[in-house]
C-alpha cells in the first residue's frame, strides 16, 4: 500500500494537531445580554437599498442572538408586520418608528430617534 500524500489540512480529516501541552480550547461564549435599562437603542428610518420600500431599523442591542430575535419577534407581533433580524439589527417593514419607540420604552429600553 502506498501512503497518500498530504497536500492540505483537509487531508488530515479536518483535525489540526498540536504539540503544545498548555493548549486550551477557545470557548465561544455567548455575549451576555444587558438589562433593558442598560441598553441604548437607536431607531432609524430607511428606504435605501430596499427598492424604495420603507423600513424601521433598530440598532445598538447588546446581547445574545436569541434575545435579539425574541425582541424582534415582539416588535413584529405588536406592530402586526413582517421583518427580520440581521447583522445585529432588527428590521421592521414599514415606518413604525414612533410605535416601536413606545413599545421599547414600555419594555424598559432607552431608545432615541435617529435621523429625519
């Protein structure tokens, strides 16, 4: 049997071996979600890059992806519209900035209006 020539790390089966005896795995720690009173969110109105459709964008959330998604779901439900959570932003379809600001203030978040 001939030995297979190793050309890349993938030829090792996806494993990387180390001879360092003090090596510690890097833990992917979940970012801890700050309490609503410590959050400083910004409500933006935008229609750029969306084919002229208007959206409300909430930025500045510090916390886990799951908490951000649940906050986005709360806002979509209360406004009765669609939206998404991408790149640490909550995007709500339509111009609901004032309504969203009221909802977030009731939930205890610090939020300010940005732009127009």
